[in-house]
């Protein structure tokens, strides 16, 4: 089964939900932390919105892409910064 594209107009709400969930997370020493199932459950409890299985898969995929982008940016920033002696 092909997953829906979250950028399609019918699925734009997933971007809002994703960023709403990410807003509650803090960054650790190694950068952004992944969204956990517990965080998603707490978000559902607080908002009253219910995530379906396919929405959870999409949001987890979005989170994987976000974490990969953050890791790339951190690596690029480290390369640009002057080396300590």
C-alpha cells in the first residue's frame, strides 16, 4: 500500500500535528530527539486528536526526515566552524 503524500492539501493537517508534537520536545547534547510513541500518546491526550495507524507511520517518516536534516546541518556547521587547537 502506498502512503499518502503529506504535502497533498488533504494531508496538510499532518504537518501542523507534526510541528505541534515537535514543539514539546527538547534537544539533547547530540541534537534533536526523536518523537516517541509516548510523546504521540501524550499529544493525543492533550489535544483530543486521534492518530490513525497510517498517520503515525507518516509522522514517524516525517520525523526521520527531520532528524536526518538536523544531523546533516550539524555536520555541515561543524565543518564550517574553525577547528580548536
